[in-house]
């Protein structure tokens, strides 16, 4: 079975402060991990995926297989980062993607 | 390039009724996945269609069924509606299994179903 845990429902930070959204997963094989984001009144969209090893909008995430984590980080939060963030995992032969319950990031001006 | 479109955007049904939700995949995508998102929860995988066949199913009863058409569009059908079926139903399309971008989902805006 595959499972994604996002322990924080809400994370509030001040503008300019560092951000870390936590994600832990459970999967016996080699997963592919993603972060999806949903801005207000917009549809769910991909933010980044671990295999791309890229920084998107200043966000990065490193897959730590030892700790089974894929935390999302940004050194300086911006107001436009306020959104709902979902960590997701793909495992298995077909494209079943399992999502966490999401963390709402609120950046305070 | 057109995105994923879903219809209807909102609908209200009563217990025991049946509902059909529709999805048109993004241009160039041949795989469609359906998700149920209850309030305050993340999307839950219902099933996926590839080449007009069900290609994987989550923990949903048989009264949840689907179809995929030759143009890759898809339908989600739910029979004998229950109050707990009230949720946002999301359709997501992606490229075929052997494509490098296969695991990236492009989502529609969703169909919000309310069961009274």
C-alpha cells in the first residue's frame, strides 16, 4: 500500500520567512514524488517532481529515501505563495497517484 | 492546446439517483484518471482509463463505473447515489505509460456533486 502524510493542515508564515511544508510517504518500492499546488479559484496543477530536480517559483524538494520524506522548501516566502499544497506519490505499474490531505500555506504580509 | 474540461460544473441529486460526469482530456493526452475529493481531503483515486479500458482502480465500489471513448474523452457514472458521494470529482489526463511525462497529471476544474 502507498500512503502520503502531510502533518500540517495550515502553515502560516510571514512574508520573507523560510517555508517548509512537510511530506512523508510509505511505499515499499521506488516511488516518484510530486508537489501539486492549488491557488485560489484555480485548478490543481503540478508544481514540481523529484526526478526533475528543478526549482520552480523558488521552491525545491529533495527526496530523502532514508527518512521517506519529500519536504517542500522555499527560503523566502512571498504573498503569492499562499495556496493549498498537496504532496503526491506514484507507485505501482499503472499511474495511480496517491495524494496527501494537503497543507494550506498562508503568507502574512 | 486545450486543457482538461469537465461538465457539469455543479449538480444536485437525491439519494438513489444516478449521475454521469464528463471529461475531455487535454490535447495529446490519451489517459484519463478520475479522483474524488471530499471537503478538507486530498484527491482519492477512483480509476484510470487507457486505450478505452480500465487500467487500475482505487478502493471504490462497483457502482462507480466509467468509460473512455476513441477520442480519449471519458465519463464517470455513479449509481445508487449515497449522501457520502457528495464531493468534488476531478478528472486528470496524462500521456501514455511509456511517455516520459506520463506521470504528470493535468487536472480539470472539477464537477461538484451534492447528494441530498
